[in-house]
């Protein structure tokens, strides 16, 4: 009975954390526990949430991408700079540019056979540099008012980004669960060599996962640009770490082959609640940095410890 | 020096030349670059410019020594620049108590940071990229908390300040410090038992463990030494720059990684050495200095550096496959 209860809590540890955070925040702030707060919370995590969904797909295949922040920034800059061609054209151009960065990452990893980390570190620097070149190191302001509706309007009292978030997570959940694209993702992350021997086109799919990850980051860039109506090369310089932490917190393993998009959503929610808590408790920005770093370390250490224990158990059994 | 390179058995003269070309590509590029630069810019070969280059890039070079050690052990320290920041803050804050105390504090902070990284990576076996990205944020956060986000004024004692400005035998003292640290770390890597073990662990940690090497301790030590070197670099940094702003140091990180990879130390671990890093440093310094002399805007310089990093990595991978073929 006791063991069962412990297992139940262990399996639902993310929900336990979320509930604990909600309780703390409700006690600290009388006005916190309202429907309005929850809606605005989801509205806030929409941008990171969309990126984290794409990152989850890539992490499951055993790769990862540090350039998503730069992809987001470049997408925004290109949207703002090309608004003279009309709203639709500018958005398409921005998303295409962002996705192209993912294609470049994919080609360098698959064809160049370079470590994903160093490729995306390089493209992160290059495209942040490109952003600086395009904007002359100054933020650029958008000129189309209608573009802001995309993220600032509401439907039935719920902001549009919440709907985007739901649609993206539903789509990714379905794709990972019930399509060849999703099953190959887990197979490649689990064991790339045996996947190749089983006839999966590992290179092609790895390339596609990079493209999808950047595509999602570009979508996040559209949302962000529409929200702040500005493009800047410095946007998103810490997001890669936070998003990877959210996914790993949600149970996706950095070693590949394991992860769920629902877990990632919970991870993003937890990080969102912590950010909110830091605002409510009036935490100094420098301490916020410390808190974020500590969370990342705590998450990664837990991931490593549980993986090690599982491997130890497997070795003992085998 | 300190290289694990395959020599084909019974290679003919032509093959030897080709091999030499591939192994020393970066040296050849360096020489060509120096020739082109001295033709393109009259200022380049002047002593004033060369000494400026030495002063400007000696901190890069010292950090690159530590990074080389970590990368040979199949790791990477993305928090190096933040450790540098934190050590510099400790140094400046303790300067009123005398420079012996402030230097000791820098080194102690560096070792402590390296110990934290090394423990999490070697003992806990957490992914080194995410660990050092996380500690990067933590160290910067701590430095910002201590300084309250303000700039610090470094008021080094005369002797200390002299270190940053003086010339000995016609070369800046900073340059001599760089040479000294390079020689010590190079000898450690190539000639000491621990250094050879680090290469073995970087090449194949399982095989190293099977042959009785305590790989956990070796990897842990590599991060601690890197922390110590960051502490040393901070001492030199504070002796040269009067104002320390936390956050500026982050520019160092990508430059340092680029320098190490450019020299030919493989990110896959177990291949490389300080001699290669020295060549990487010179190429990097020449290109950066060249771009500055040619008045290329800062934004484009960043772009060029990113592209150099990618090209260097591509070449590294090409060379790795070539070595495997020769074997």
C-alpha cells in the first residue's frame, strides 16, 4: 500500500510539482487562483511551449539544437524587414528562412557527420551575427498593425496563442504516437545502428527532425514578433537551455529514444510557474539567473542519476 | 607533440608529403596568412601592432590551454568565460587586502568552479554540455549578484599593474605568461603520466577503464585544471583592464572554442595538443587583427568567426576520417 502510493507519486511527480507550485503561489498571492491567471499563464508559455514541442521531437531522436534562439530571432527580423511586401509574404519569408537554418543544421549533421552540438553552436553564432548585420545591432520595429492581431486577439475570451499551443501539442502528440515519422523517431533515438539495419532511412529522418525543430522555432518567432512588434538579434539567447531543460524535466532523455510531448508541456508549465513565482516574490533579475541555472543543473543531474540507476539495474539483471 | 597520429607502414615519399600536408594544414595556412597580411597592410608587421595582438589575445590563449585539456578528455567547458568573470570579480573585490590575497582568491574560485563542473560531469555522469551551460548561467548570476550588476574598477598594486603593461626582452609580460602557461600545460599533456591517461580516456573511456585507468579522477582533474587556468587568466585580465564588467567575458567563450578547434584538437576527444592550440591562436589572432585593420564592422566579424568555427569543425571531421582510413 505504502509502496503503491510512493509509485503513484513517483509516476506523477510533475503533477505533484505543479500542484505544489500552485498552492505556494495561491497562498502568496490572494488574486492568483483565478481562471484569468491560468489563461494568461498559458498565453505566456505559448512561445516557449511551441519551441519545446519541436525540441522534444529532435531530442527523442538523440540529437539536439542550440540554434533555436537564433532561429526565432532571425525569423522575427526577416518578418519585420520584409513587411513592405505584405503581411502574408513577410510571415512566409520569415518562416522559410527559419526553417532553412534547420535544413542547414540537418545537412551538416547528417552529411558532414559533425556533432549536433557543435554544428548548432556554430549556426547559433552565425545567425545571431546575421541578425546583427541585418538590423545594424538595433531592434527594428514592425509597421503592420494587423500582424499584431495574430497573438494579441482573443476568441471566446481566450487569447489566440493558447489555441495555437493546443493545436501544436495535439498535432505533435498524434504524430509521435501514430505515424511512421514518430515511430522512427523513437527507433533512431533508441539505437541508430539497428534502426539502419532494420531499413529505416536514418539520415533522411534525422534531417527532417532538425527541419521540424527549426520550423517550430520559426513559428515561435512569428508569435514573439507579433506580440512585441519588434525584431531583434538578442531575442532568445537563453531559450535553448530553458527549452531543453523543460523537455528533460518532462521526462525526455538527452540520451534519446524516450520522451513524451505531454511531459514537455508539463515541464514548460513548471518553468512558467517558476518564472511567475519569481515575479510575484519580486526576485531580483540577477537572482533569477541563479534560479534558472540551478533548475537546469538539478534537472540534468536527476536525468543522469535515474539513467545510471536504470543501467545499473539492467546490468545486474543481465 | 602529444599527437596520436597514424603513420602508414612503408609509406612512400609522396604519401609522406601528403600526410604531412594534412597533419600540418593549419601551420601552412598560418604562414600563408602572415604573408598575405604583411602585403595587404603596412601596419601589420610593425612592432606596435604585433605587441597589441599579443596583449589582446594572451588571455584568449591562456583560456584555450585549459579548454584544450578538457576537450582532449572528450569534454567541453561552456562555463569557462563565466568562471573567468567570477574569478575577476573575486580578484577585484579582494584587492584592498593585498595582491597575494586577491590572486589566491581568483585561483581558489577557479578551482572551486572547476570542481563543481568536474564532479557533475565525471562523478554524476551528467551531460557535459548541459551541465556547463547551466553552471555558466549560475556563475554569471553569482558574479552579477556580488557586483549588483555594476562595473568594477580594478586598482591593481604597482607590481600587479606592471604585469599587465611591462615588456621583458621586448615582449609584453602578458605574452611571457602565455608562453609559460602553454609550455607547462603542453609538457603536462604530452610528457606526464596523467596527461597520457587523459588522451587514453578521450580516445576510448571504456578501454581506458579496462586497462586500469581511473577515468573519473582524470576527467575530474581536467575540469579542475581548466578552472585553475581560468583563475590565472583572470589575474592577467584584471592587471590589464581597469574596468571589469560582468558579462563581457562571454565573448571569450566562442573565440576560445574556435581557437582550439582551429588548431586541430578533435572534439571527438583524444587527439590534439597545446602546440596545435598555439597555431590556432595565431591564426585566429591574425584574422581578427586583420579584420580590425581593414575596418570590418563588428557584426560582420561575428559572422566570419562563426563561419570559421564551422569550417574548422568540418575540416576536423574530414581529417578524422582520413586518419581512420590510413589505419
